[in-house]
C-alpha cells in the first residue's frame, strides 16, 4: 500500500475531517518538510483532498519510527514505505517538544516558520498532553502554562483566531487568553496560520460543562419532575453566569468593533441575507427530508426579515459561538476559538456580520445543553417542559446581560434574531445528519417547538 493510500484511509476516520458525507476522490501531498531528523523523525505534510469539484487543505504532523511503541499505536497512520511506521505525531511528546522550543527560538524549516509574539514568555522542554474534546482542531497542553492549537483543515491566508486574539490582547481585553506565538507557512502565495500558542487557563471550566451540570441538577430534583418546571429551583442555577456571559460577549463585540471597525448595511442587506438563508435551507432539506415539515415556518420567518429596511449594524464577530467556546475563570468569562465555522470560506469568516449572529449561536447552545441529556432518557416527556424553562431562563438572562453591557438589544431586534436562530438550527440539522446522527433529534425537536 502506498503511503498516500494509508494516509487517505486514516484521514477519513478522523473527527476533524470535514469531508464526511462527500467522499474522498483524491489525495495528494503538496508539501513535505522535515522538522526533526532521526528516529523518531518529524515531518510536516500539507495534503490536498478532492471532493469532486472542490478541494480542501489539511496539515498532518507525521512521526516516523522503526518500531511503534504501544503508547502510540492508537495514532498509527500506516507504513511509510521505507520500513518505518507513520503516525500522528501530535500524540508523541518526544516530537511535540521541538514545536514549543521552535516557537520560543523563532526557528524555521523550509517553508514552515515558528514565531513568538514580542514580550511573550513561556517554558520549553515540557511534555504535552492532547486534549480530547475538540472536533475541528487538535490542542496540546504543555505543563500548566501554555496550549498549542493545531489547525487541521487550513486555508490560504491569516487564521482569524490568531488575528482576533492578538488584536484584542493588544487592547487589554480580559476576555481572551493571551496569545504567545504561532506557526505559519505559505499556501497559494499567502501567509497561512498552522497553529497558535496561547496562555493555558488551567483553573478554568468550560461553559458547556457548567451548563450541563446545571441541567443535570435540575433534572435530578427530588420529587416529580413534571411538577417542577422552574429552572430557578435547580441547585446549580446557571442564570447568573448566563447574564455575566452576555455582558462579556457584548464587551468583546465592542472591542472587536474598536479593533476592526464597524459599518451599517442598507435596505438591500436583508434580502441578500435571506437569499443565503433560503439556499442553506434548500441544501439541508435535500440531505435531510425530515426538515421539510418545518420549511413553511422557517420560510415565513425569513420572509419577515426580508421586509426589514435596516440599517443593520455589522462588524467582526466570533462566528462559531457556543458554550464550548467559552471558559469561566476565577475572574470572569474568556472567549476562545475566533476562527469561525471551519466549513465557511475564510473571506466570509473574516468579514463583518450582525453581532446578533453570535447571540443566536449561544441561544442555540443553551437549547443543546438542555436537550442532549434528554436523549434516551426514560423521563423525556415529563422533563421536556423543565428543559424549555431552563432554556428560556438562561437565554433571557444572557440577552439581558448582553443588552445591559451595550450590545445590540435582542428584544428590539426579534425578527432578525429569530431568523438567525432558525438559520443556525438548519445548519445544525445538516451537521448532525452528517457527523452525529444520534443528536439529529435536538435541532429537529427544537424546530418543531419554534
């Protein structure tokens, strides 16, 4: 078997492979850079994957060993063709230490360049640990002080995560993790981000876990859940944190506007936006016929948006905002992963959008936090009203905090916000059908209630 064949077979099994449901027609290695010689050897690969008329770039840090130890067998890619075994080097601390040291020393190898932000200080020579919760990227934690996020699917040009966190840190924002450095190459003639090193917030808890605990506490209240439909009764009531998260979101939006500017779109903007929404709906309906029963309701909401005359404030936003993208530290909320939705073209991710798109994303995330624990739950019918109350309470608290901190008032922009929430739910239907069918019921049931 040729190495490219082994790589293709391995690639399609990875959580972060974006071509699920489209097939892999062809794979080619377009760049191969040696980062470390010896046994083990570290090589940086850039591969193109063809899906019919479209193609994606991926980066693979490949380790090569004569003998693959048991601790690395789970990361095996396949035979390298020279008697050695290739594997995912991000799982090998012997090969990830040079990445950290290389950033500190600003080393280069071929077209791969490692950069440290001026004034950044961090330890080197530390063992790394792969975080297992991500789907689009892979992050390595070094000790308890730094974290390297490696972008798996890459696109020519600057990655918004590095661009945004650097700009917000320069403004002194307390709501982003301090960026320390990055790794880059050139693709199609453009400087292209490969990884970003940031300060690791080791005592932080992610928003999804905190919200899930609140939901679990609510569902476990003693007595009949059907008679207890008030989320405020939960021992881990999340509404206070939801309000503070809304305030932090508005403050980050204000900093984004200060760093990258803002604008207002005229009367044609609503029509152009709803045209894209209708196209998204048609695409999702073709793949998930069950969505058709909600198409009339969704279309009516889009049509109401199309009648608005504006103006519509737009600016840089997060772009893929949900509870898994925020951390609660000892001092407040921190926002992560400003790269936007990876499936969206880079130019669109770096463009301006309504700040209510992020609000809609977080409201949908509250809905997910409440509903995912109902899947397979024998008390699902009785707990559904409890779940809806939890979503209303925390969504309302988030919106109130967002407006109180100067964000665009969700209550005064319900038509736009509702259309954005529905567009997000339509995207979720398609995503779950392709990547996580067991969760498809979450957006479909939410649409049924909307």
